C-alpha cells in the first residue's frame, strides 16, 4: 500500500471549431452595426431629429464595441508561458469595456437632449420606414446572437446581444417620438432622455457581471451544489470537505477537497480522474478540475455479511443470499454501534445478480464484506475492489461468531 497524498488533477479544454463559430458572430455584429449606422445616418440627415442622431451615436459606439468583442474572442483562448491558464478573462474585460462605452453613449445623448437648441424634426414615410427597419434588424439579430452566446457561455456575445436588445427599445422610442413630433410636448427630447436611462441601466448590469468574474467571484450556489452531488455519487468518496470554483470568460475552474475510502495512491488517482470526467460530463464549460484527495481517517468500519435467514445464519452464497447484515464497529473500543438485517433487493434478478448486489453494498457504504465462498476472479470482487471495499473470507457459521472474530482481530 502506498501512502495516499494530495493528487491534483487537471486537463485544459482546447479551442476548436466552437471558437471559430464565436468569431464568426463577432464579424456578423460588426456588419450589422455598419448597416444600422448607415441607416440612422441617412435618417438623421433627412429628419434632423435629435433622437435619431442619438441613436446613430449609439450605433457608432456599438460598432467599436463589436470590434472589441471580436478581438476578445480571438485572444480569450490563447495560452502562453506567461499566461499558462489562458486569457479567458479578456472576454470579461471586453464586456466591461462595452459597459463603459454604453455609459459614454448615455452621456452624449443626455448632453444633447438637455443642452441642444430645440428643433422640429422633418418626418416623412421613408424616415419612419428607416427607423422601423433599424428596429427590426437588431431584434432579429439579437435573438440568434443571444442563443449562440448562451450555448457557448460567452459573456461578450451575450453582452453584445443584450446591447442589441437595447437598440430595439431605443429605436421604438425614437419611432414613437417621430410619430408624435407635432404634439405640444417635446417628444424628441423626451425620447432622447428615455434612451439615456435605458442605456445606463444596461451598462450597469454588464459592468456588474463583468466585475464579478474579474474579481474571481465564486460560481453560483446551484452550480456548486450540482458539482457536489456529482462527486458524492462516486461510491468511494467518504466525505466532500469543500467545493469551490470560479468563472474565467466563458469557462469554469473547479476545485474540491475529498476524503476517499481507499488508501492506495494509484487507485486514488484513478478515482480522481473518474470524478473529473463526471464533472466535465455533467457541468458544461469546465476548463480545469483540481481534486485534492486525502485518506479517510477511520473511526468506524461497516461490515456486510450475507445471511441465510434473519436469525443470523451465514449464507454460503453472495448474490443468492436472501439477507444481508450491516454491522458498524467503533474501532477504538471494538464496540458494535449499529446492526441491521436487510433483505437482498436483487434476490429475484436473473442476470448479473452478484455485481448488482456488490454495487448495492457500495451504496450502503460497506467497508468490508465477509463471505464464506471464494469470490476471487468474479465480477463482484472487481466492483467491490474498485470502490475500495475489502473482501474477507470467514469460517464462522453465524453472524454473532463472525462479529466476535472481527472484534478480536481488530
């Protein structure tokens, strides 16, 4: 037996076709912003509307932001000797930068709405049509971009899609302002101020989300609870001491401290790899899993004994035993602290009965199985051994005799 030591396990996620797909969305966003800027520029020149000018400025800032998103997507998955953990947080920096650009847009629109000389916009059918088109384009594009960003867990794409949703709302406000431009209230100025409020609120949400990741805030409670459930499903895990994690860009880093019911180092490393794979299968966008393994400090041992009857006569068979006794012994004073007799739930199963009984005993947290028959080379032995459960041969005929022998031996 090797002394069990801390066994960190990690394996990076490699960039592939998914990252190329995200970059493609960055190019799409640039193209859409060029189109929207052109439409709003033409409408602003024809109408002289303050609200339309503000929306055009909004588009110009977003065009720069779209270029920043594309740069962030290209840089985020690169790794180097200077940055061995990758540049994933570049995406969050991009999202934070996008938020600052949104604040700048709100400032420009607010300044124009409050300080510019009052004018009456020129409204025609094609002006209204241009504004309606500038509303429809971001509405359709944001729907598909948001789906792509959520599938890839990309904060910069999600941020960009949400900003397009802001365009839908602000363009709607502009359209209403132009329709009611002859009303006694200054609809054009009011529309511009409404745009300021909406944009500033969106910028604050994006900035807050980005700063949480940049400051290494923990993964959300639901994700951590799910990771702990995945770990606890491994039968060799005696106790999950702690689970933590953080986001970096669209990827997650997970770390956990465990106590295992095995003492052998090689087996502990194999179990750690198995837990890592399960976490990757169950939790999306995990880049690294770091498992800290410690041996279980045993104060109790749970024995599983196949019985022929509830009275305590030992069964010569394993899978065919109609009952099993589960007996817990307190190691310091060799005292029996719990004893239960349970019917074999797989007695009537026709195939792989022994292996299913072994897996059941593993779930019952048995540490040692006492048997009268030799199981060497059979399926149950491998299942029990992989879970760190010891199989011992006993010559006793009754449960009381078997436990007396165990108490003497321990």
